[in-house]
């Protein structure tokens, strides 16, 4: 009886050990020179809250080192009003070219902000995407507001910011393998209580990342961050300045095969099972 219980305990322990080994993955990483084409485009995906700036005042622009420039980006971008820090999810904001100083002043006093989400394509060269009030008409409204002591605060919260086209796969990999940090800006907020125009700047070093699971490679992008803010003689703004790393990281994620698990279970359980056999005893004559 005691032997049977001991054998059962040993078998269960061996099974749990085999199962744990099967479920455990090993991750190997390499850093290599990135010789991929620099002509390819790169997708930036973002969701940002501006709780104190009406959508009428915010323009999104993009520029890079080779001379590309795009102003007031609107394709693939959605804006929604925020009221007292809460996104009005059912109402999509549309730009009104006839907006006036009085309209904007009322919205600021009501605590209206802006939630912006979407994506844009950029070249794989150093550049930036930024949110500002550099539009001539909007700048005139902002200057009049400032002259009357009405503060326009570019405080913000970054809900999401990532590079690359495989957003859903990236989120799945990030959740399963947190050591592969693909969204380091998520949840970042900056709010300096200064009654002067501030330029917020994030400097991003983007690293192409290839994650190989079960022999299938997925191209993703990691990035490192440094940030700063300071007073500006221009309009308040939020900048994301990026550059591509000359290196890339390759992760190889391996898991034991199901056949390895089955063979291992059989190899460890069959010998133990023999201890349950009771051989008949023959009395000596």
C-alpha cells in the first residue's frame, strides 16, 4: 500500500515536471547588421489624448531628412472630442475651416480636449511627426488667447505608439513575452503646470526586430526613448523624432515538440509503473 502511494506520487511529480518542461519556451536573441532596404516605408500607429486642447487647434505634420513634408495629416486618422478628460466615443470630430476665436475660447473654458488615433506612413530615414498649432489661422487664434491670458496646454497622455504593420501580432507577442518590449511609450503622460508655451519632445531609436516562432518570422519594431520638454518662443507642440538603428535584433523562440513531451512521459512513467506489478510467489518445496 505504502509502495503504491509512493509510486503514484512519483508518477504525478514526473508528469508535472515533463509538462512544465514542454510548456516552457527558450528565447535566443542576436543583434546583427540591418541590410534591409531603406526605400521601404514604415507605419506609425498612435493613440494620444490631449485633455486641454480642442481638436480645432491641433494639426499633425510629418517631415524627414530627405525633404519629405506633409501638413495637416487627416487620412487614416480619427479625432474625437474629450470633455473633462473623457473621450466622447460616439462622436467623431470633423475639421471646421470656419472656426473662430470665440468658438475656441468657449471650448477651452468648457474643458474640451481632443483624442487622436490613427496611423501614417513615413520613410525609413530620420524624421519626425508632430502635433502643433503651426497653421497660420490657428496660430493667430492661439496668440490672441495667450494675450488674453487663456492658457493652451499641450499636456498629453500616450495611449499607444508603435512602429510596423503587424499591430495585433505585436500585442500578442508583447503579452506572451514581456521581455520583448514593443510599446515602451504606452501610458506615458506629461503635464507641466507652467503658464508658458512648452514643446514636448520624444527621441526614438527604432530597431527592426524579427521574432521567429515555429520557423515563421514576424517583422516588428522595438524602440528606445529619451524625452525632454522646455519653453519655446513658438507655439506649444508635441514632437516624436525618430531614427532607424543600423542594427536589428533577431529573437528565436523555441518550444519542445509534442512528440518530445509524449516520449518523455512514457520514458519516465513506464519504469515506475512496473513497481505496481506483484509477482506470484512460489513456496519452496
